């Protein structure tokens, strides 16, 4: 329950980021927001840690990629739009399912699927590069939704897409198995066996390059379905390459003088 009820925050993250940018040995590169946990969790509405960090990235012209499940990102559309005009940002909306009931079970307290599609549309309408990540793809649960998710995302303005198969490291595998048996007792065994079939008989694959794509016939089928659907809906036609050539050191301090 700690994961659901307690959160650790670093409220001076934006200052630490600025300090890092001002180091002589810092080399500008894309910073990914939400690599470990969603940077637009509900508490962000009050703390604005992400917003302040984005401002720093804009001031210093450092490129950013943001991954989120939450519509709160639209609050920062003013910053993101300015960054997009300089080719400094791309956004990835994580979409697991379009089934509202399943989404409520799997991802409580996140934006509902239709709301995420509307976020994609609004970002695209503001010329902010946006795509989706189907994650996690769970065989027997949401893998059949791949074509319709990609179709709806493309219709909303997404220009690229990716996916990741479910992997269950450490204690997560036990939590997921318990959740599955509780929520879907009739399907739990089949789903768990399908996951094992893609990860060498285990619920988790730690080897880099295989942990998110899996192996075996089912993994290959999912991969093929994803690629065929992307071609059909004209996703991933062009690679988005953000620029790090505009980076300027000490800009934040200079701006504070005015």
C-alpha cells in the first residue's frame, strides 16, 4: 500500500537541474521526464515540480521528451508549445487500453482513455510532436486492442508509436499475479502462462534488448501486428530528432537579471 499512499518528492529538482546545466562538463542531450514514474501525478498540480523543471530546460534550450498518462500535461502547454517551436520537445502518451472499465482496474487515478486521446489531439493542434506508447502489452488481456489503439491515436494526431511487453521484475510479479487472480480469476492462469511463454518460461526477462519485446511465437505475432498497424495508420513515417545545438549555459541566471 505504500506505493499507493506515499510519495517522495524533490521539490528543488529544478534548481538541481539548473546546477547540472551550468557544469562545464555537461553535454546537452535529451532528458526523459517520467523514465521511472509519471511526472504528472496528482500532487504535481500543487507542487509544480515538472513545470519548473520544464522552464529550466526551455531557458537553457535543452531538449526534453515527456512520457505521461495524465491530462495534467495540458496545463504546461504554453511551455511545451514554445519548446516545440525550437524543436526541443516530444510528448508520449502511454495508452494501455481503450476499455474504460479495464483502465479503471489497471490504472486507477489516471486520465481515462478517451481523455488521453483528447490530449493527443490538443497537443497536435498546437504543433507539439506527440506519439503513444502501448505499455504494457499483456497477452490475453489487451494485445488484441493494438490496431484500434493505433488507429484512434493516429486519428487524434499522433505521428509515432512504440510498445513494450509486460515484464514483472522482483516483487511486482507477485503483486500482478495476485491482482490478476482477484480481478480475472477465470483468465489469470492463461494470461500468466502466455507471459511466461514470451520470457523463457519466466514472468520476467532482464536481458537488455529482449526484456520489452520478448521471444517466441506469441511475441513475434504481437510485434508483427504492431508493425502492420503502424504502416496502415501511417505512424513512424519520420524519425523525430530533437536538437541539442541550441543549448546555452547560464541563461537562467541571465534571465533573472531582467
